[in-house]
C-alpha cells in the first residue's frame, strides 16, 4: 500500500512552511515532515526499494493519521514500516517496465 497525500496539501504545506515552526500545530508539522519524506515521482525508481526511505515515509504518514485521530490507518502505516525494516515487505516490480518490454516485442 503506497502512501500519497491529497494534492491540496501541497499548496497548504507551502503556506505552512512560510510560518515559523513554533506557530505550526503538531498536525501541520507532521504533514510537512510526511511531505518531505514522501518519495517524489522523479526519485521513485531510485528509492522505491530503499528500506530506510520507505519505512521513514510510512512512519511519517502514521504520525499524520494518528494526529488526525485515525488510529486504524496509523497502525497500517506502522505495520508497513515494520515490514520494510524487518524485510518481510518488498517493492513490487514497476508495472511500466513490463508494458514497455511487451510493447517493444510486439512492434
């Protein structure tokens, strides 16, 4: 299960980043951290199998859900982070690589 933020948070995060950290709520700080730790599309292929990066991403997301009073979703993210760290979870192969190979072979 991948974690991604609602695009509306990006613009809100920019506004939040302009405020001093002391003026931000715990939730706003957690959202900024989660946004910062989320793998960007341009870095996906380089980082999608990095266990430390994936665990960090999931734990930051868990904190956001916990602060939003959504313990069930927070627990799912903590379990995913644990899976990355204990090697019980692996990244699936990139679906676009298979499509490209199939497309090239059919030409």
